[in-house]
């Protein structure tokens, strides 16, 4: 057994450093992934969201209702973005996720407070994500009572107002109702993007790319031929997850299956085209997997699956909007838990269609450059 030669070891180290420098994607991943995790966990993640949008249904705007609204906003949990609307308008807002709370005051709220009748205030909370509503609900009773006591200038023996909290869509706060529907999007994204991202790189590594290019087919036909088999795989995954959600976890299905199927189809189409786009950028299957992971990590953290979306700062929410998973989570939770119809999910559905169009155009452009 001979000893270690520093000269030979140095030559091997130089060889590996040169190889690492040539593989720019791997080198970038080594540097950017830890930095991205540090920034996201340090700045973007917040398990106690503040400034949640709320709507106020109050037939009369008196000094007592204004005092209570001001007190709730001072807690930092509520931002009343819709004031003086009807109950029908408030129902539409909470169904499509535009507000997290609806505060309803009786028409004779002010007179009953002055008489000391302790009127009841109805607080409807969107409890599809239990962690979002818990902190805001815990402050309701004390804040409302103190605000009205200051306004009346009296110290009654009983609370001047009664708080009735209605946790909509998930009154028991079951975590599985929020996690399992979102898990369908995570599973589809992880599997479909990764598998389709190797569609072209596999041809290059096996030496069959020239045979593919020699086929009498257009770039659109080649792309569809590559991605459509994986859409079938996605259909099987959807069936398995939805059946498990219902049979194992008892997740309710309130909405229309046709509406949900249209959303799932658009989401799956966006994912497989995104994977095909990644395959046109990568040169090897390893690079394709690395690019997929680089996309998957921020998408998982900024979409609202792991942490409340409204708890993130504004820049993180804006960044989260560029991921298809963010819009799909809003769509599937609205349909399954709230019974939302096509008009209620028009915004996330339109966003998914935009992703399909943009990814498709970019993938075709990249593949045409490969042909040239």
C-alpha cells in the first residue's frame, strides 16, 4: 500500500473544480438554494398573520359601530376593506376568498348599546385555514367590550355586547380539511414537473434526439406527444388523492365536480408544459432535476400550503403569485370546502390559463432553437 501523493491529489482536486465550474447549474444551486431558504424562512414565513381583509355589514353607521371597527383595526388583525355592504355581497366576498372575516351588526345596534341590552355581533370567519383565524378570533370579545365601554363611559356589570363567532367551512378547525386538498396540488407538481422535465434530456442522453428531430412532425406535435402521457398519469394521481381525501380523512366535497375537474385539468396542463420547458433548458437529466427542485422549493413555501399566504409580507405574496400552485390551492379549497361555483373561481382559473399560454409559448420557442 503506497502513501497518498499530494501531487496526484492536487491534480484530482483541480480536475473536480474545473468540472464543477463547467456545470454552472449545479454550482448555482449550491449557492442559491441555502440563500433562498435563509431569506424565505427568515423574512417571508409568519404563522400569525396580521392585517386580514374584513367586510362590515352594518345597516346603520353610528358612533358605536365606528368605535368597534376602529378598535378591531387597532389590534392589527383586521383591515376593513369593504364597509357598508349588504349580506349578499359579503357572502360572495368570503366565498371567493376576497375577505377573511365578515362582521355583521344589527340594524338597531346603537340604540341597544345605549339601553344596555347587550346586542349580539356576528363574526363570520373563513376557517378553511384554521391557523389564520385563530389569532384574530381570540381578541374579539375583550377588544369589542372595551371599545364600547369607552364610548358609553360606563362600567356595566355585564359585557356591553355579545360576540357570536361562526367559523365557516371548517367549524371544528380540522387541519386535514386544509392540508389534504392542497396536498393534491403539491403531489401533482412534484411528480409531473419532475417527470416531464426529463422528456428531452432523456432523448439527448440516450442518443435518440436525432431520430426525434427526423420525424415528420411539427414542434407542437412533438411537445403534445411528450406531455400528454403524463397528463394520464396526473389523472390517476387525482383519482387516488381525492378518494383518499374522502374515505380516509373525511374531507367534505361541497362544490361541483365538473368545476373542480376543469380547474385540475388546467393546472395539470400548466405543470406538464412547465416540465417540458425545463427539459428544453437543461442538458442532462440531473440538471433537469436540479431546476425542478429550484422551482419546487419556493413554490411550496410561498403558495400558502405550508404557511398562511396572508401572513407573508407584500413582496413575498407578490412572488408567490407567479407560481401555479398558489392559484390552484385557492381554487380547490374554494370548490371542495366552500362550494364555490365557476364565477367564484374565475380569477384563479384565469391565472392558470395564463400560465398554460406563457409556458407553452416559451417551450415552443426553446424547442425551435433546438431544431435550428
